[in-house]
C-alpha cells in the first residue's frame, strides 16, 4: 500500500471480528518492520508482550473496564518501556566499534554520556521510555495495517494486574495496550473531525 493511502486507511478499531486468529509468524513479520523505529541513543527500550489465547484475553478484559475489543482481538498486546534499558548501551554499541563505525574514544564517550543522562535519573528514564514506546507503537500500527490488520491504541488500566497476567518483570513499564485483529465492518463510524493544518502547526519564523 502506498504510504499516504496507508496513513489514511489506518484508524482505531472500535471492535474486532470474533474468531479471527493471527499466527506468531504474522506477528513476527510485523515486528521485523517495527525494529527499525527510532529511539533515544538507539537504545531500543521498547518491549512487546503478546497474548493470543482466549483465557488470557478474557483476564485482560476483566481488568480493562470490560472493554470488549480486548477479548475479540486476535491478539492483545502490552507495549512497555525498559527502566534498565540504558544499561544495554555497551552491548548495543559494541558491534559498531568492532566494525570500525566508531572508534574506542567515541564508544567510551557515548557510553559515558548515556549513563550520565540516565543513571540515578528515573524521571528521564520514564520520559524517554514513553517517547520511545510511542514512536515504536505508531510504526507497529502502520506496519500492521500494511499487512491487513487493524489496531487500537488504548490506556493500560490496573497496571499491577496486567503485569501479573502477562508476567511482565518489574523493570518493564506498561505504557500502551494495542489490540490487533480484523475490524468489524458494520456500523463503522465516519472518521472523526481532523483539525486543519493551520490549527496545529505554528511557523515561528
């Protein structure tokens, strides 16, 4: 699908067709695209937890204000940020050093800068986790639509219960929930009002 058509075609699904399944291979194909998303210092701190079983999705519905789409979706996904993700910087940059893309000095300076910014600074860690996760999630939704799947970004309610259901470790912070499936085609609402460019773009010089 052409990019402009893709952007216009993607919309938040109000509900999903029941009994539509998605395979791990189909999800992996989407995530192969998602791995190219931008992130602060290229730290790639976003993690995805995927539930496809009826039992797990039913449990998610119970703690998510009984929102039916979490159950009818082919998969209900939790997007998380890794509070300790910056600590992987030495491993992530090691390959660039070995390939000669950066030298030893640049490697050391980069690692020092990353740890200076994030170490003992949980507010910065959290803020960048949100930025990174939102950039990644938008690419996930576009990649999914390109492969014929519909999505809906949602708030994560009852975070502690969600972490239990998905076996999410303490250092992974739930940020978004994204059900994915095939949108129901009956009673589709017209797209909501979109502000004209002049209302949200401000040229300052």
